[in-house]
C-alpha cells in the first residue's frame, strides 16, 4: 500500500476552496505515528520518504510524506 500525507501536528481548516464556501479540515500527521498504526494493523512499513516543503508548490508549504507498506506474512 502507498500512503501520502502532509507532515505536522496541526489541522488546516478551509472555509473556501475553488471559489466555493466549504468547511474542510486537513489533519496533518507524523510519519512515526502512521507507521506505528500500519504495524498495528498487520502491515510492514517497507519504505518512507519525507520531502522538504516546496514554497512554489500549489500545496501548502509543509513537508510531505510517502509510506509504502506490505501485508505482514
């Protein structure tokens, strides 16, 4: 499985997106916490990559994480 998420301890709340009113929360996560949850659910985390924030990206300028895990035998 591949999981991608923004790294952090905060929640980003949006009230507008693409010109529309919304109420949307993005919960940022810590890679060690997600890897622990995967392990507890019977998955072996196989690879992890955390990228530095890219200030010119359309996404929020925060680190991004990608975790790859496989089902434990």
